[in-house]
């Protein structure tokens, strides 16, 4: 498999060529092949010569001809290996794919000294083809090239090399090919456009599902560490597997028993009568590594490590955990835990309960992942009592290998899962999580309790944007863009899950309330507003119909009180009238138990009505019945114990449904962007020591992205300030030129509406002494706007760059009316940003005022988003205020801080979590 290539220097952000002196300990990353296997992608090192020689030596003559266009002799092969093993430089980079210590593929590029094009070559072991290894290598090669300024990888491929042509087509939508002189000329863009990223995501989902199938849908399981004594983790987990009725082969591994809890036991993996997909390990921490090694030798594909003593147990435990992951990866084993509760799959074809939870959950459509074992137990217990069924449950524990991102990719195409619930304490790769969860939430609801709100205080920052962007703000931004239903506590999560699992989504925010307890009805209606719902008046025609079917009801409007003596028939007729009216998006039925009514009979009466209208969202509240049933009807309509809980759950479902109806948005083409000029300015700023930049450089960077900024002149004396003011034209504004000064208005660093030279001279000293006097003053024309906003950028090493918008001027910190979005941004993100502000009415014609140019506001935010995406060295940018009016948007002050970008997670590159 081949193409030729030349490339740039390049050290990938994901893979760096750093080798220990005299050894082969090379950095790299682990990645999944299409069939779920694990390969390590790392730079080539001179010590790889024997393996590279073996790789080409195993190849048949046809494969070699496809690579070299001729049948190569030993000299040509040796020359190729010499080329591959050269030290990485600005003109050369090469990566290998390694599996179980053997090199199974290699890719490289070469380029001329001044070219933005590089020539690439790929070769994969004949026995490993069809597993996507070539595609993985090219993805990492393209990332390395992109990091070194290479825009395009080019190469020549023989027309008969269909595998290489397919790999190239899969890599990017920007592929160009041309048949000339008997060869196909290929050109692949290294940038990850939207179509290419979608293709990468699909490949990742396929690989994740294949790699996790032995874990979540095994055909055989061995439990290691199960003793005879009940009450121990290993014994109880083995019993749980047997008692839940695992449908595959089940074994115990114990050298001191022939059977445990009715399950046959064997001394070791080597003595098992058949192959094993999943090993459940419950041995002391110091013995786990040897068990994993033995399992790997037996070709076990997945493991669950239940015991503690790893990453949570200090430096020694962290080292033990990192070594465990490296060992598992070397054997191609996916690993859950350690320090976890186990896993569950309720599929009747599998019946997997490899956990020591008190009881297995009911079967249903909710998939659950929890980092905390105790939280996992609470969720499963609450789900069981609420009648909410579970498809799969994974206790992630320390997340040493399998993480939330892996599970989201698996659940994307899982037919048994209709909704996902997450309890997260951390994100391994937040940027990848954002993209993965956004894709999943477009087809299935995702609910999350993210811990840490109480400790996520605002970070210290020398700008409004930086100070506002606490870590929890980034999480909220991820969830807002991705449509994740974020809740504050477990009860709220389970209530929302009951409404979003196997129930229809509300078509709108109109809620009708009907019940036999007027006071409770009113409480439900009061809760609706806080939940984002409306309880509108019903039409005269509907009220007339309700009066006919329920003559004893009060008012015949929503909330509709049928009276304490309401019969089951009255409830059924009323519910029927509301469901067919077309005036209701969701319906809440409240039944209060008394000595004179029959709650079960009432629920039985409305059941056929509700089941006959499967597109209407319905919930019920039953009050006063000690042991009310959790659901009713064929579609398991949820029953709550309090109206506020039901309404809050309906609100979550309604907001999620509204997000699903919104367009995905696109990343529009933006004109007047000079990336090269901006990169030059950034390089100059970093070379000068980074930090807060002088106004001239800040203005140049903003101009390069077409971000509107008021004209400014720097003055170093009173006379210079007067001359600048006369050129600009009075009235003018004087501001401190000190880039480090925050809150210029509060410290006397701004003087407005200066009408003549005398005013300018008088203001100069006050303005400059508010900061460092040597920085002088900025002279600007007086700009006016209908409203003041603040906008900016803050970069987080884990989450990436966030764009901020909010109410500006003196109100910026007082009211805290801000919203954030992660880059990259779509046009829909930009629109939702200003619309989500509490101050949004000020932009759309509040109290008869002329609406501002919101298209200009969106354009400003999109340009900030593109700057944040393409220039991550912008650590903080604060535009405050931004004056907006009918004629556009204009920033009248700007602060920008540059910092070098270190190693950060690459959301576009397929790679597994690094051992830590």
C-alpha cells in the first residue's frame, strides 16, 4: 500500500519524536483500528531498522511494486529504511504503527525547504490491511504536517492500488486526483474541514463499538479472584453473573477450587476450556498486572478491574495504574476501572451483571455511566424505584482507559439505548467530549450531573472575559452547545430521565394541567414559568367542550380543577378532550387520593386515552397514596409524587426538544481575513515576551480578522495628544495606553467628550497616571451606540478557546449577564449567544427603540470565534465596550494577552487516553 510523499519538519502535537538515549522508549499514542484492535502510533527511531526490514521482508512482490512502482531490490529497501529512520526535521517526519511490539505500518512525508506541500508515503503489512491502519497513520501524519505549516500532502499512486486510493478518499473531502502517465496524482489537504471531521467521527464510532463489544456484549466471561467466601467482591460478582442469567460461558479462575457458587473453576486462563472475551478481575492491586498479562496471552479482549489501590492511592498507585494501562494496551485489552463497581447489560440476549451492586436494574432504554460507584448505586436504586429501565450501566471508576467519550461513541448506534445519563467529575478530553456528545444528543437525549459547581469559583483574570470564565462556565458552554440536559442533583436527573426515556418529546412549551386538587394544580402552574413552560388559557371552543364532559369542573380552563369528587370517567373524558384539541404540547394529570375516590381506577380510566395518543407528552402526579405505582399504561407514562418535580422534568424535556428542532448551523465563509499577517504579529508578540500586548499590535491582530475597532492614536505627550485630536476631529476620548490596566473607567483612565485642546491637555495627566505613565494615552474619536456589549476570548488548555458576549460598559461586572460558546462556532451559535442574554430585548427594539444591527453582532462573534479557533495563542481578549446600533457594531477598547500554546488535547485526532 503506497503513495510517495515529502513533507515538512514536523513533530505532531499528538506524537513527538523524543527517545531516551540508547533505548526505544518512544512517545506516542494508542489508537483503535476499525475492528477494535489497538495499535500504537509513534515516531520512527533508528532502533526500528530491524522491524522495518521485517515489515518489507514479509511483503509480497505485488505489494512492494505498488509501493515502489518497481520490484525493489535489497539496496532500494535499505535506502528506504535509511530515509524513514532519519531524525525528524523541518523537512522530514515518519510514524510507525506498532502492535504487540511489531511494526505493522509506516507513513512519512518529505518537503522542500520553502514549500507548503509535502510528499507522503504509506505502507501497511499485508496481513493487517483492511483494519484502517493506513488511515490512522495518514490522520496522524496530516496532523503533524498541519502543525508545521504544510497545507497539502501530495503523492503518486498506481491505478491498481485501490486500497491506497480508498484511504486517501476517506481521509479528506478536499482530495484532488488526476490520472497522468499511468499514475494517479493525489493531493490531500491537511486541514480538518467539517466533512472530513464527520468522516473521522464515523470511523471512530465504528472502532469504539468494535472495541467495546467484548466488554458490553461478551460471549464468555472469566472472573478472577472469586473465592468461596460470600460477601467478598469477587464471590458476589460471580454470583451476580450467574443469578442474573448470563447467556454465555461463565468461568471462575481460582487454583484452589473446582467450582465456586455453582460456577466451574480453573487454575488459570491457560486451563479454560474455551476462549474468553471479558475478564472480571477482583484481586489485590499488586496482583492485577500479572492477571492482565495472563489474560492478554489468552487473547482476552476486555477487562473490568474492580479493586482499588491505583490512581486514587497516591503516587505509587498512579504509577501502578499507568503501567496497568500500558500492559493492557500492549495486549489489545480495553479496560474499565480500576476502582469501579462493574458493568451491567440488561439485553435479554446477554444478561450481563458483572458488578457488585445490590440488585440488577430493570430492563429499559437508559444508559448510565458514573465515575463514582456510590453515585452509580444511587442512580440504579432510584431508577428501579421509579420504574425507569436501564439498557447498560458502566461504573467508570478511575477511567484509566474506557472513558465517557468511549461510551458515548458506543451508545450512538446502540439500538437498546434511547437516552444517556452521565455523572462526571472530570473530562479527559473536553474538546472531543463536546463534539461527540453534540452528535449523540442530536439523536438521543443526554443528561448529566457534573460535579464541581460549588468549587468552580471565577478564576483570577485581568479582563472581564478571563475573570468570568471559571471552569464550570466552560462546562456550561459545552452542554449548551451540545444540547446536554444539565441538572444539579441526582433526583432531578432521574426525574428528567423518566420523561426523556421512551417518552415522546414535547412539540412546544404549552402545558395543560388537569386534576382534582385545585391548590396542587396552582402549584404546578406556578412551577411552569420557572421550568420554561406556559400554561395558556384554552380556546372558548375547548372550554365549552370541557364544560360538557366535566360540568362540575371549576372555570373549565387550565389549570383545570375537576373537584375532589371527580370520577374516573370525568378524568378520562377531560384528558381525551385535551389530547385531541391541538392546544396542548404536554399534559400533567394530578390525582389526589381521598377516602371517596379510587386512584387506581382513575389511572386505569385515563390509560387507554393516553396510550392512544403516543405523540403527546404526558406525566402524572399522585398525592396521598403511600405506595403509588411508578408508571401507568403501555408506554410507561411516569408518575411523580410532587407537582414541582413533574413540571421541572417536563421543562427539561421541552428545552431539549426545542434544541433538537433548532438547525445545526454552519461555519460561514468569512471575508477579509489575513491569517499570515496575524501569525506574524503573534510571533512578534511572543518573541517580545508574550503577556498583554500594546494597543498597536492588538489592533493589527483584530484587523487581520476583520474585527471592527475604533481608530486610535497613541500619544506620548500632551502636545502629541492635541495633534492627534485635531487630526481625528473633536470631540475625542482619551484613555490610558497601559495594556495591563483593568477597569479604566473606575480608575480615572478614561476621559470622554473632550471638546477642545485645553480639555485634552487637562485630561492627559489624569489619564496617563491611572496606569504606567510611559505607556502614554490613546486618542480616539467619540463613538456612540444604542447599547453597550462586552465580547472576548479566553483560552483554556483543556477546554480550548471560549468566546464570550454580554452586557457591557459599567454593567459588565455588576449584572453578570454573559454567555460563552466554545470554538469552533457556527452561525447558529452566534445567534443563540446574543438571544440568550437577559439584555437581548435592548437589541431588538425595547420600548419602541430602533433595533440594533444584530447581524453585525453575530458577524463580530463569528470573527472572534474564528480568531479563537485559528490562533489559540490568544489567551485573553477583552472588547469592552462594544457599541451596537442600527448601523453596526464597533469595539471602542481592546485588551489582548498572548501566551505560547503547550501540549493540548487534539479533538480531531483519534487516540485513546494516555496512561497517567
